[in-house]
C-alpha cells in the first residue's frame, strides 16, 4: 500500500473507532486519548490526522451535512410550502435510514450542539431545514411540529426493530412525519 | 439549619449541579470529579451522598420514572387501545413540558441507556410506555411511530421557541403526536 493509501486507511479507521466510542460514551464523553488507546496508536499519530476531537467530529459530520444541504437546496427549489416540506421529509428520512445509528447518535448530543455553534455555515443549513417544515403552519405550532418530526425521525431511525428493511422503515417515518405536519398522506400510506 | 436539613441541601445542590453539567457535557461526559470541582467540594464530601455517577444519575431520574409509572398505570386502566394511547400521550407531554430541558437531555443519552440496562424495573416501565402507543397499529409501523412520537416529544419540549407557555406547548406536542399515531384530533386541534 502506498503511503498515501495508508494515510487514508488510518484516517478511516480513526473515524470508524470514533463513531463506535461516540455511541458508547456520547461525543462529549469521548476524548482523543480514548480513541488512540482503542486503536493502540500514540496521540501524536492521531495528531497527524486530527488536532482536536472537534476536527474528528467534523470529519464524521461533513458528509451528512453535505447531503442535508443538497436535500434542502432541492426542497427550496420546489413550488409551494407543502411540496417543499414533503421533499425535505422524504430526503431526510432516506438519509436517516441510510445512516441509522449515526444520525440518531448525533441528534441532540451536547458535543454536536457545541460544534455547531462554531460552524455558522452548518447551523444555517439546519435552520433552513427546520424552516421548510415549520412553514407549513406559520407560528409556534409549526415550529413545535417541525422540531418533533426532525428529532423523532432521527431517533426512530436508530431504534432496533428486528428485521426491517430500509424501504419499509423509511415509509413509516415519512408517513408519521407527514401526518404530524398535517401534510397529505397518499392513499394506503398506513 | 439542622445537620439533617444541611445534608438534604447539599444533596439537592449536587443534583442541580449534575443536571447543569449533564446538559453541557452529556451524562457520559460528566464525572463525579467535575461535579465536585464545580461545587468546590472534596470527592469524599460527595461520596457521603453518592458513591458513583450512576447513583447520582439515578437520583435525577427517579422522580421522572415515578411520574411515568403513574401515567402508564393510569393509561393501562383505560378501556381500548386508542383511549390508552391518548392518555399516555397527554400525560407524557405534560411531564416533558414541566421538565423541558431534563427530559430532552436524558432521552437517548448513552449514559442513561447504560444505566437503564442495570435497572430492569425502569426498562420495563419504558417498554410498557412504548407498547401503549405502538398497540394502536400492531406491527412494525406502530413501533416506528411510537418511537418517533416519544423521542420527538422529549426533544421538541426542550427546544427554545421564545415566549411559549406550557399549555400551548403541550397542546402542540399532543396534537402532533395524535396525528402521527393516527388518533382522532379534537376539532380545532390544529
């Protein structure tokens, strides 16, 4: 393996181990030291890739935020508040289902909340995402429903239901989300 | 102040400081050492009240679990799955609204999940609570909706919406939850 590929493989292992430890201890409860101990690496070997836990957390979150941005952009291009909310809901449920544990893990973690405070570009995307759902019902009721649906989808996607395929899980998440927001549920949408 | 009252006051301060630190660092990211540092107490002064972080976390959760148990008992005494789900929903939303930050904080925290594994009596109450909602729609769809509604209510209750009174917030949480579960929403419940 070339040095470059090797470096990439170590970076990937660091990210994978970080996700495992975040699950067990939350982001805030995981230190770079714990990650290096788990991998049997020295701290300086990790510093080569990530200088702080937040740099590592950013690398975990970056691909998710990129996907959310694409969904938000596409939703905002639709005509009508209901079509926009519906597009966002479908896209977000698909993202949560493809990253079941990760999205549940990151939602509401104080370490993620703290990182978002330092990343106004990411916070702005999340605010646009909430607004797309909240705009269905202007006022505080719409905001409460939007918060319930976004957090609810993220958490419910991470629950173990036994043998449930992605399409079925996504269908139920979207149906519940549509109903909560007062959007039309297609016939047979159980 | 008597020794007894003094002891009670210290215990209360420990719990209050623990909740503040849990909010900032998650449960898993908070140690007894951090709590003693914050209060300017020695670790042995804390040990007098709580031997481990989990003992302290149990003291934080105990009153909430007691309330949830009462709600679950009352809901199970109702006749019909929909009436039962509706009772649970109303009670849980009221509990979440009266403890806005605490319930949001504890939902999904890995430290809480780990503690629940050691408390089968508490886990059983939470399972009965989920079953009361999931039974509205037997099968995986009902389970997904129940998970979405429970986590969604807990998280959405902890969001800052500006000046919203408890009754309004509770009304919106219950309405969104009823809709997501496919329960009847009273006229004007928008």
